[in-house]
């Protein structure tokens, strides 16, 4: 990605889906990545912390890591590979770019009728400097997405089973899925330009824009099935400042900001100075005073007349946004100090921050997918709601 002074093309329409807040208990039930984010041995993150230039064995190894993860841990997800062979600014032989797409839809869904929340990050690494890893850019965001998918898979299964049992499968709300898009070729080979950047994103957006769905479908093309394009980039450094970039998706920003505030209030953010891991060290010296929280998403109250930075950053969202897809861009401004340097490696990740991003992303997806009541095993939420309604009727009759 790069900063630019050009303003992007914004959609005039705003889309928001049904969105149910998680209870405190549900937020507390979200698992932490823990050892899976260990930079040396973690099953999710460590395999991505390697040089992965497009068209090289390193990139292929990371793709195989993704495929193995879904095939062994999330077998109900549909996996697609989208290939494109393109010339690069280096000249010489064209390079094959491979995007990995993993989707999960309700079991009763029909082609062309499912709107999906898309979590997106690029998995390639930059050609220079030599040996560049790109931990924040974007190995860690990829791992965060994998964690969110795994953390919520069982909850989606429980919800959809309850909906089928209750006969609630014939509404627009019932046709809601999720997909992870792991893009190849975001980085420039020589110098960022319209032609030397976002290779995989350009190919995928153009391809899906031409993939027409059957007549009478809710969404006329594969591209239109993306309800919200959530792009994660440059995440994993301490104390990020996260602007709200686009007016049309500020509602999504506000939802995530509210979740961040609640996670901090519940002391579930490990990077918080008020987390137990930080305060326990101070208790021996006497009462611990509450420290000021370093809020990441500080612009929840941003007004329509404020300055919106959406056109200032060029990234994988551009080919999609130019075709009308709504974008929620999760990228800090300013960029991390390690951006595009050899120091952007596993050792320079702030692991508490990295784990907190995984938890925050998971909670955002859970609310989007309306998973309240399904986050833990037990009596289906639909049954509990019916019980509560029955109790209310009984009390009113007494």
C-alpha cells in the first residue's frame, strides 16, 4: 500500500446488515490465539512469517499452510484458488498470482442469493529489502483472520442448525455468509504504480465482476455478493491509531469501536495497561490506579463534515471499491515505524496487540453474523428466546 493525495471513488449508497451486539458472556467466551500466535512454533502465525514473494516456493508454502488449515480444521468451508498470470515491472517471465478464497454459507443457501462479509488481507511479501518478512504487512492480519474463522465456526453451525429446526431459512437475513480472501501480489516489484501493485486484487475484482449469477438471483454478479469488504493491513504494532476512512462505512467503524470499548471495560484486552497481566505486577506496591486506555478506534463520533482519508491510501481495496464494493479499511495512520523495513518481522510484533486484534476481529464478525446466543454450546438461542417469550406470556396471564 502507499499514501496518495488522490481521492477515491466512493459509493453514494451505504449498506448495513442486521447486527446483534454480543453479551458480556459471549465476549468473554472468545478464545485467545495463545500459543497459535507464537512466532516460532505457532500453528497459525509461524508458517506465514517467511519470505513469500509471488511466484516463489515461499509463497507456495504459505498457500499450502492456508489450504491445510481449512481442510483439516474447517472442512465445511469451500476453498477456491483464483489464478492469473501477469507481466510485472521487473520484466522477464510473467508471474502467476494465486488468490485463496475460503467461504462458508448457510447449508440451505442458493447460488447468487448469499451476501457475504469478506475479511481480506494480502499474504505476499515485498521483494526488497532482501529477506523482508512483513509481519504486520500482512502475515499477522492473515493469522488473525484464520483465528476468527476457527473461533466462530462452531457457533455458525449451531445457529444454522437452530434456524433449520425452527423453519427460519426463507428470509434475506438467512442468506448471510462469510469469506476470507487471502490476496497475492499486493506489493510492488519496483515502485508502486497503478500497474505495479495489487496484482491479485485487480485480477480477482475483474474476474468476479464478470461472473454473472443466474437470472432472478439476489446478487447479479459474484462481486455483488460482497456485503462489506473488511481489509486488514499493517496490524500488530503497539498503540495503532485507526482512522475511519470512508463515510459510507462509518457505521461499521462505529460498531467495531463500540466492541473495542467493551473489551477494554471488561479488561479483556491484553495490550491494555489495565489488563490483569499488567496490574498484578503492581499490586504488591499497594492499590492499583486505573490507567487511561489507549483507544485504537478514536473516531466513532466523527461527523459527516469531517475530513475522510479514504483516498489517501492505495491498497488492495481499490479494484473492488471502483466497482462499487463497500470498504471498511483497517489500517493505522501513521503507518508502523517498521513499515517496509527489515524490522517488520516476528520479533518486532507486539504480541499483546496482535492477539487483541484477533479478538476484536472475531467479535466484529460474530456480531455481523448474529451469533449472540450461539457462542457457547448449550440450548439453542432460538429455543431460549421462545422460552423467554413463553415466560412473558405466562406472567401476563397471571
